[in-house]
C-alpha cells in the first residue's frame, strides 16, 4: 500500500450502502478519513462540501448512488473541482445509467464500475482494489449474498430480510456507523443486530395496521396505481409488496410527506416513470423526489389523503404523456 492511501467514502443510507462501504474498508485494510451518508438527489451537496474542504486524501470512493439527471450538472461541476485537486474518484453502482452520464464522468477521469447483475456490495467485491492481507473469501461471499438477497428483493439467502431491516434510511448516523464498524471488522452478524431486527419486526406488525388507512388507488390505460403513505416502522419495499397484494396494483408509489416517492412494480418499467420526474433506479424499483406545494401540505393536515391524491394525479398525468413499457 502506498504511503498516501488516505480516502473518503460517500455512500447511500440503506443497508446496501452501509454494507458496500464496510466491505470497501475491509478490503482496503485501512479506515477512511471521513464517511458521508447521502441520497442520490443530495449527492451534489455532499460533493460540494468535499470540493470546498481542505482534505488531503488520495481518493474518494462513491457507492450505491445512481446519477440523478436533475443534479447531474452540479455533480459534474464539483467532481471537476475535486479532480483538479489531483484526487482520484472511484464510483461503484448497480443502478441503470445512461451511457452519456458514464462517458462524461470518465471524461473527467472518474473510474466508474457499474454492474446491474448484483447489488452495490457485489460491485465493490468484484471491482475494488484489495490491499488487505488474508482476505476471508467466505465472509465476502456471505456478505454479498445476504445483502443482495434483500436489496434486490430476491430473498435467496436467509440473511436477506434481516439485513434489509438492519439498516433503514431514517436511521441516525451513529447506528449506521456501528453496523459499518462491525461488518468492516469481518463480522457478518451478532446478537445486537438480532435484537435490533426483532424490535423492528414487532413494530412492523403494528405499522401494517396503519398502512391500509392511507392507500389510494386509481386506474389509467388498464393500469392500476396505488399510492400509500410511508410508514416509519416498515421498509418501503415491504410496504409496497403489502399494498400490491392488498390492491392488485401494477404500480405502487410509497410516498413521504417531504416529497420522496419510491416506486415498485412487477410488470412495468417504472424507471422510465422515475426518470421523467428527474429520478432513477431499476426497472422494477425506482424513485424520485417531487416538490409538494404549500397548499397541498396544508390540505394534508386537514384531509387524510390530500397528499396521495396529489401524487397520484402527477403520476397519471406523466403516464398519459410518456406511456408505459411492460416487462417480463
């Protein structure tokens, strides 16, 4: 390892983001100078902080963060500044990217690794440099299988649903760092993880009783859309799956009061829909953020489903404009 092998990690807030950062640290064999947790639509703000800082690092590693076309120009601007400081940038991701985005980043000297066959942990396992001596390949393999099983909604490994509940986007940074520290030391699971997940599962059972009251459905072009309010006790993917089963919807949108929209579908390419709102993701799991007008926010205080009605109207309007693509 070179004398100056210091680095910064920028990663997503969910388990795949935490897991990929932990694996990167494990393979690197050295702790980073700083770890930033962020969302794709906030990535430019994180890069702005780094670009304006006086970090003396050799490298920045980004992981599990797809490009957001609405903030792409700002992201490129700050990456250009960072690269101008002679700092290398690596980007590991598994979302769908436009070739134009990839080419622009590579034109700035960014080393970008995108592999849609796996989750972000798997991308890091495949492509990250391995400085550590005596890597436990079984640990790496089990971590990839467990995290991917949950993140990709395959559930072909017993740890999949456990990891999916272990770290959630609303968690505080302290818990994420605790999980990251433990996994980066080569520990796949421990009793503290079990206690956290069991506690969350018990709250989930309460949460599902609340979800039914917030579901709103509408049909357009023989497509049934269900919009449901995010529940703090339930991971969005579980809320979407539950709502899909209850309503037989083709598209489910799990929405938060600040305008975050998580889309899920089994048979429709919802990435196209997310892209139309400036977001992105995968064909069956995507998302975006939309600005909620003040009048709608005020209405939602008085009317139970005012926010759902607003989002569903925006979704149906967009579908009329761009159409839909069925997938197998």
